[in-house]
C-alpha cells in the first residue's frame, strides 16, 4: 500500500498530534474511488442475494407474543427442508434494538413510528387482537355493550398504548384513551398473567390467549367489537435479501395464507 501511495507522488494524509485528515489530493482520490467501491459492494450484495442455496445461520428477532406462536413452526420446517441451514430465533419481551446484533430479519410491531429509511420494511402479519379478562373480574356485572363502559374496570395496557381503537359494523369507530392503567408493560405474558389473576382487562392477540380461554381462565370482553389488529413488520437490513431470509419470509406467507 505504501509503495502504491509513493508512486502517486502526492501526500494523501496529514497527521498532527491530535488528528489524522485527508489532504486535498487525498480527498480527490477518495471521491474518484468511492463510487466504484460502492458499486462493487452493491454488486456483491446482489450476487449474494441471488444465490439459490438456503444455508448458513439465519438470525431472527421477534416480539415474544409473535415469535413463540407464529415463527417456531416455520423455522422447524425450513431446517427439515434445508440440511445446511441453522436458525437463531430470539424472542424478546422488550423492543429489539434494530440490527445491533446483526440480525437478518427483525420482526417488530410498528404502531407509532416508522422504520429507519435505510431498511427494507415488509409487512407480513396482521394479528387479530381482543379484550380478555378473568371471569371473576366480570362476575356480577351486566355484559358490556360499548367500549366506553370499560372505564369502570382496571386496564392492563402495553408499554406504548396511547389509546385502544374499536370498530363495529355501521357504527362510528371508538377510541378509549389509556390515561391511568392499572398495569403498563410491553411484555404480553405479564399482561396475560395479570388478566388471569383478575387484575384487569388486557388487549392481547387472540392466539396468545386461546389456551387460557379454552381452560376457562379468561373470557373475551366485548366480542361484538373489533380491536385494531397488531401489525407486525419484517425489517431487513438492505435491499438485497439472502436466500435464507427469502425462504423464511416465503414460508411465513404460505402459513399465513393457509390459516
């Protein structure tokens, strides 16, 4: 490298006791070579993404409420079909720090903010949510008919819940503000356990509460009203998607279509 620089006949760097910076000649050279190098990285990414072999380690992060109930079966299926594929599936109770651990796919619920523009966003799932509570919390009360009647009950809200939205056929949408919930937690399991204990009404995905409902530990509240769904997005670190990530997303979409 030093011999090549010497042949240029120019000093490219200036060093002081506190810093190192490009000279005018160095800046000119950098401008000339940076674009071809960027194009080379782009072509290399395209070549990697277009490869058809599903192999290597696929690193995925997802919210617990989604990952544990919707991604495990897809991961197992792909590993059965592709002997050279390994999967690292992290289910998180808190919001995942996007790609700080070099994930290939990060699934996240985006309700109040957008993903960074440097990432590819691909919405994969829209999960049905409902209101659930323990039967003893509702004992002795007449059946609820309208979301505003929830104001007389303790609420178990998500960490970022500002309001709960409801719709019903031929009725104006209704919003219930989460001003002072009994519990606030981004952990869906915490909210579900609190609901089972009888501490309040929780808004959680229906699949996550299905077993508790079947056991009689929870009942659905206001089933005649539809809650806004939980929208799960798949965030990818770049425009060129490797074969292992493409295969996973395709299999996930197949599962969603069959449901």
